[in-house]
C-alpha cells in the first residue's frame, strides 16, 4: 500500500522533497502546499524541471491537502519562524497526518527540546493517531545514526568527531550564506549561526543522541569558534566577497562527560577553497561529511552526495529528504508520538516488491 504524501513548502528543500516523493518506493505525491498565491496551480513538474506534467498541483488550501494525504513532508523554514512551524506541524498531526520535517532543530532530540513544544505535539499526535520525525543530514543522519553505526565497528572509543567540510562558493543561498553564516561580513561582527548558544541549539541534540546511542549521558556541551578573513577578494555564484571579510569558520560543538571530550560536531566551512587552506579540506569537490572514530580501530567514514546537474548541496539536501521520506512507511506502523534519529532505522524495511523499485532500469 502506497503512502500518500503532501509536501509543504516549495523552496530548496520543498522542491527536493517533491522530486523524491515522485520516485520514492512506496510513496505517492498527493499534494503540494504553498503560501504563495503565485505558485498555486503550478504542477509538481514545474518545481523540479520535469518535461511532463504530473497532475499534482500546488494549493494554498491546507485543509484540502491534508484531507487527501497520509503524511506531510513539512519543508517550510523554521529557522526564523519556529512558532509558526510548530503551529503548522501541530495542525497536520491533529488532522491525522504523519509528519516528517527538518525544520525544527530543537526537536532533533525530543528529550532535550522545549517541554511545551513536546507536550503540544505529543498531544496533537495522540489526538490524530499520527507520528512525528524531525531530522536531516547535518544535523541529522550524518551525525546521529551514521555515527552510532560507525562506532559499532569499534571495540574501544576515545572520541567521535562528525565533520561537515564545505565550500559555499557554489551554494546560491545568499540569506543563509551571508546573513546566517556571515560570509562577506565584517570580522568584528558575529553572525547569527555563531552567536553563543545557537550552535548548541542546532547540534546539541545530535551530540546527546550519539551519547545515548552508545550508553553514555553527555553532562556538558561547550562551543568553540575560529574565524578567518579572506586574504584576497573572490568571486562566487552569489557575486564578489571582499578581502578582509569573513571567509571561513571552524565551529565545534563539544559533548563532554566528566570533563573529557567525547563527541564533537565540527563544521569547517568556507566561502572559497583558498581561505584557511591549512584547515581540513574535502577529499574532492565542494565538500563531504565524515565520521571519525578515535578508537580501536581508528575509523573514518566519508560520505558525499551528488545529483545530476546539481551541486553537492543539492545532493546533501536529497539525502536529507530521502531520510525523512523513507521513514514514513515505518512511522505509519508505530504508535502515535514523536520519534528521533535513533528510533527510526536508517534504512526502514520495505516489502521486497517495493524495495525492488529502487533499482534503475538503465
């Protein structure tokens, strides 16, 4: 039985989810929800560049979309509108739709999320007989489930580092790159992402999840930030970034037990590969994700994702969307409530005939 999925949001992540929902085994795209009147009536094919229409069109009528789906992939932003996102998700759950979303970082680890959000959404899930799963790639599978799987290949562990190494020169998202990350901004101003406590709000849940998945409760989380200016001006898909402005940062969110570093989530991020050349670089291309276990053995897993005609960021977004969409069938068999990245299998089982649909014919 196919699960009918509505995608809420048509930006980068929304378009990615639409593309994936049209092809994911066991799922059928049933609707698209948009807040933009100008996008209402657009066929799904227009959002993902398909030649032939699908017959699924975007609507601003949320109730109508919810009435015709089993699950919602909520891809609208929650970064600067968290209360609105919680309200939207609560509405979906009360309507009986399972919800998967990357939009609320605080809920990646429900145990450490704001209690009022957990209470509201749990009540909504129970009322609607629905489930909620909040995850992504980083934060998400790249630094929760994958880290725990990697640790399972080791006998002893001293530390685990989860790293994202990325060059933003081809990532055409000016607000995220310039405002949130601060690239191209003055070195004497701290961008939003690097303000004290914000990194822990975003990645702290994943640090705690890894710890719990390996039998350890994190008792302290600290943050470290190193920033570098551009030594020369550089040109990117977003235009020129001037010499002397912020060109790179290395952010660490560090989970400790009894004062000892155990789990570290690193972001080594540049606006151009020429900045901070002495910091870790991706093995190839624009970036990768790594899990590095300092233990027995010393183990490094490197993951990269690309989509035809897209950037490495597009590939990463696709893995995030697929992690969420792939969970829907599993969530539909569970009791109502909120689930995390350790609860949901990284590859939830599908019937053999459905799983076989993954195999391309060319």
